[in-house]
């Protein structure tokens, strides 16, 4: 998984067209979550980056989140409980 990540992440993130916001690894699977400017450009760069690698079982999903609300929710989940309560 690290080899695949090291292969494609720099290619899709180049020039700021995508940002890797978090990686989740569980049960032998890894999920990379990106915010991208263009889904088409992201897919083109992903395919280009992986074109010289062995075929990998990759599943790609996309959704609209222009305000980065899911990322903010994720970050809020990382705050210690005490900090959340004191900020209310």
C-alpha cells in the first residue's frame, strides 16, 4: 500500500490541483481522501501515475463538498473531549 501511495500521491497533488487530507487504514484496506479541483484531471493524473504499476484493486468514489465540511467534521473528531466542551 505504501508503494502505491508513494507512486500516485505526488502525481495527483502536483501544482495544487489536489490535496490529500487524510488516510485511513483498517482491515487490510487503505482509503485516501482528497479534495480536488477537477475530478477528470484527478482521474487522468491517477491513471498516469499508476500506468507503469501492476494492476491494483482501486475503487474511486466522489462527492461534492465545496466548503470542506467533511474535513472539518473529521478534524473536530480528533479534538479531545475536554477541549470540545470548553469551547462551547
